[in-house]
C-alpha cells in the first residue's frame, strides 16, 4: 500500500540528505524558498547527487526536466508531497 508522506517527514529527510552533501552547512539557517545552490556551497555535481539521494530515499522517479523543482526546500516538499511512496 502506498501512503503519502507528511510535509514534516519530507522536510526532515531532505535536510538530512543535504547534511550529507554539505556537512559544513548550517541547515537551521536554510531559507525554504531560496535555491540550495545560492545558500550552500554546492556545485552542479553535488546537486545531481542530492537528486539521486532523494530518488533512493523516497523511491520516486525524478525526470531530469523536474530537477529544478527540487532546488529549494519548499520545492522538495511540494514535489514529494504530490507523490506516494511505499
């Protein structure tokens, strides 16, 4: 049975994944509507790895055209709230 995730669960998981990509970052100061690359010291490869980590953590397919939608915390929550995970 597939169940939707709650926004707080998504937010916590995304922050944990970001902590793996940018361990030196102060994620408590992260602005949810501002692009991760503008706030954290991550490059395009780091962002690609982050999207792959989201795919693995949530078990969802993310088409390349949708990658930009995962560029902010709010975007991740919105995109993943619309999906059902196992």
